[in-house]
C-alpha cells in the first residue's frame, strides 16, 4: 500500500524559522523545539529584516518571530511575510504581554500570539494548530486587549511619539519625519491628550506599556 499525498504531508517535519535577537534565548528555543519529532528548526536569524530572505531560502512552513528585534520588529516582519509569502504561517512571541502588541500582530497577519515564557510544548502545539488553519492567542492577553480597547493614536501620532522617545526636539522630529514644527506640536498635543498624560515623556511611557508604539 502506497502513502497518499496527505499521509506524506502529515509525516513530513514542519520546517520552522526562528527569529530572536537574544542568542541564548534563540538557541534554547531551537533546542527545545528541535526535540519535537515533527518539527525541524531549519533557520535562525537575529534580525527582523533577515526574516523574509531566510524564509525564502529555507522554504519554511512556519516563522516564529520575537517582537523586539533590530532592523525590523517581529510585527512588521509578520506583515512582510503575509504580503510576500502568504503560505508561511506566523507565530509571534513576546516577553512583554502588552495588549496593544496583540492587536497589532493580528492586524499584521500573525496566526498566533503567545508570551515567550510559554512552555515549549505549548509553542509546539501552536505551530501544529496554525498549520491546521487555527488561530492561537494567549487567553490572558486576549482578555486584556478587550479591556484596554483599541489604540487611540493615529499612525502619524505614533510616528511622532516614537521619534520623540529618545528626547528629540520638535525641530529634530520635524526634520526626521518631513513635517513642520507646528504639525509636530499638534500631533504631540493630541497624543498627550488622548493618553491623559502630563507630558510627552509620560505619553511615550503609557503608549509603550500598552504596546501601542
């Protein structure tokens, strides 16, 4: 009796890309997931802007992406994969259980969203579920996201706050974003008002804690 294509597919190992900038965490995750009989970690990268090329080169089935990475965030990398390689499933993991990250990850096309300290068995289960067409979301984060509501900031307000986070002056923000200083002041004022903050530094802190930046 010969194997059917479906049997061959079910017997084949899942080809997994692991994107995580902390080498010790990345290697630990790779070792733990590599113990699963049906999962093979075929590629590892430390930067978000290396995800697409690695996914193409290694013909991956699933990409497991950390959010905080140099070059490009895991959320932005998820959006790139969804656009360029729509058949690749995306699992986003994060150290910080911020509800805003969950919303942004789902909007970027992620198939699963979990906290990074989830047991390896849970991560492996999520990989299998997304391949089966399911969405997997950490239930605590889902509840928190519903409680917090949607991100009140516009894209431009987020851009201005993100640029202001390092202490840049209005003139420096205006130059970086190709805006007038008056427009920058207006965006900052609106963001501060929406977040019920006292100043721009507090607005940045609140937005980061919510995962809105």
